């Protein structure tokens, strides 16, 4: 059984959003995205893959399609395949997200 302690995988980079891989297979990935204050994942899309963000710590400002919303700890949001999406940390606290994407983009 492959098991990982999530809290131990949290790490940040002052240069850009830190993406820490937890699990990956040919069919999906499950990552930890760590954003310092003012960092962002620019709006982009994946033609054939759905992405789910779960806010583990902090509050993020998410964009999915034409909608933008601030989501706190404990909330999840899905970006369906083809929908433009991204996230920003507009707070003074760190933001930690669990991110799943399937199928894994090629």
C-alpha cells in the first residue's frame, strides 16, 4: 500500500507555486499545490481532463469559466475539461491545496 503523510509534503517556493506530487499513474495525478501570499496559478485549461481543487489550508480565489469565487478551508471546486481555471492567494496566509486531475494530461 502506498501511503503518504500529507502534512510532511507541504513545502513552498518563493519563486512560484510549489507543486508537490503525492500520487501519479497513467490515469491521474494527486498533488499538493502550495501558494505563498500573492502567488497564483494563471488561468489555463485542459481539453480532456477534469481538475478538482480541495482547500486544505487557507483561502483561495478560484476562477472556473466565467465565475470567480473565494473558497476557504474545507471547500472543493471542480474545473471540468475545457473550462479555463486558475487560483490566486490574495491573503497574507499560506494556501495549501490538494489537486486531482484525471485523465492525466499528456
